[in-house]
C-alpha cells in the first residue's frame, strides 16, 4: 500500500513554516492519540502516520530530501524516518505539552517521597459597611486538615518508615511500550508517590494528617470592597505525608446598609425635605459613615432629585490615605393629611402663582398646547 503524502497527512502546504507545521501536528496528535481513542485501530494508525510525517518534515535536511524525492528518499535505508530514535525524541518534545506530563504543577499530584501539597481553602465572611470603612481584626474558626502529631506527617506507624515502591522502584512512574514508542504513567501502586506505607499510622490511617477545628486571626484593611479576596499563605489544608500546606482564601461580602449605597469609594444616600424648605431654602444634617454628622445647605428653589456632593466624606481608598465623596440626593416631599386651613393657604398660594413661580411646568404645558394646536391645523 502506497504511503500518503506527508503534507497531506499533516494538513499543511509545502510552503508552510516550521511553526505552522508544529501547530498542525500538535492539533492532530491530540485528536488521534490512542489514549483519547481507546480500542480504535484507525485512530492508532492515523497517529502513527502523522507522527512519522512530522518526524520527517521537522528536520530541514529530511524535509529537503522529501520535497525532492518523496518517499523514495528514505526507502532501503534501514527503516523510514518515523521508526528510529529521532521519533522518540520528537514525540517526547511535545508529549508534555499535549498531555501534561512535564512534571507536577503546584497543587498537583504526588511526587517522590509522597509529599503532596495541601489543598487551598475558601472561607466566606460578611462584614458591615462600617467595618469595611474602619477595618477590623476578625477571628474565624474553620475545620481543616493539620499534620498528624502521632506520626509527624509521615503516615507510617511510630517506629516504622514508608518503604520504596516495588512496582516503580521509587520513581513514581512506570513505562509501558505501546507500538513503537514508550509511554510513562503514574504508578498505580503508590499513586506516583514513590513510596508505600505497609504499616499505616492508626491516628491518621496513613494520610499523615488529621482534621481539627482551627482558630485564626484575620486583619481586614480599611477600604475593602465587596468581593475582596484576602490570602493567608500556608493556612490551608496540611500536605499529605509532610507536604507543604495550601493557602486559605477569605472572600469578603458587604451586608446591605440601611442608609448608604456604595459605588467604589463613593457613598450615596437620599434625604426627604419639605416643600417649604425646598422653596425657601434651609439646611439639614445627615449622618456620615465615620459616625459623625454633617450639614447640607439647601438653596432657595431646590428641585426634587438635586444631588449635593460632600467631598472627602466617602469610603477610604484601599492602601491609600484618600477618601471618596458622599452624595446626598434630596427628594421634595408632598404634604399629606392637610387641615382645612392648610388647604386654604395652599389654594391662595396657587391662585397667586405666575409663570415665574413655576417656570418648568409652565414651559412644559406651553409646549403641550403648541403641540395640539399644530395637530389641529
């Protein structure tokens, strides 16, 4: 059976760059790898073909020979270009990228000696707006894994030690031949730790850690916002068999406030004022987030919805000496439950009003009148 064109197998053109060639090979190798297609003979064959093609074309000299003579350039020379030591090297170069075999990542699986990093933990804490303004020192309690005191984290019974795994000879990995290449896998006997515990510690059942409630102090800085994350290094779960501990992440949420709404470092609130105060002007006091009060001056003729800015009365900016602003929006309250005399006074006032007294409403209704007059024409 004649071989397929290498460029066709790799789905590239003859003028493709080395980067394009490698990128296409990685994509196809991922698609046709036997581990992703168990029991599929066609996938295994395709994987071998594209690996052979890439091994040839990645080498400038072999590629030049192939471009000139095709498959005949490698016939009669003791095997094609996909079956020698070069192929094993080629496969090894990208196998780590494709299938994560380049070594354990932070927080990953077991390593030599069974030392595994502990898991990170999350703790949700709700605080008030006043606590976010001033900061606080909080005490939290959480159940977590700690190093077993009986075995000092080794997982072995006192007086014994973990032994080297006989299956992998302590490497934590085993090699398996699959066709013409070799794959490395995590040792199933020791789960990649390289050691096994034949006589486990009775206190922790060989894990090297036990569960206990811990009490921690957390410093919450002034100016934190909703969703702020605080990291406490090495305060997570203890590592397996003496491994390093994980981290503890505290996620803050702010409880709703009865008076203020927050937007970044700025605070907003609404204050009702009487119709008389809005018309004649005046002043009123409002509380501030620091527990004090401040005066808001209302000029004559203030309209409902007017917003007043109080500079530097907002929240502190995290890790800064500056503060945001506070905004007070006034809402003119319409009087209710009027007495007969109050109604008479308002009626007299309304009768004496002119366009100058209510310029906005007068202008609005004048435009409405013009609008309907235009339709009538």
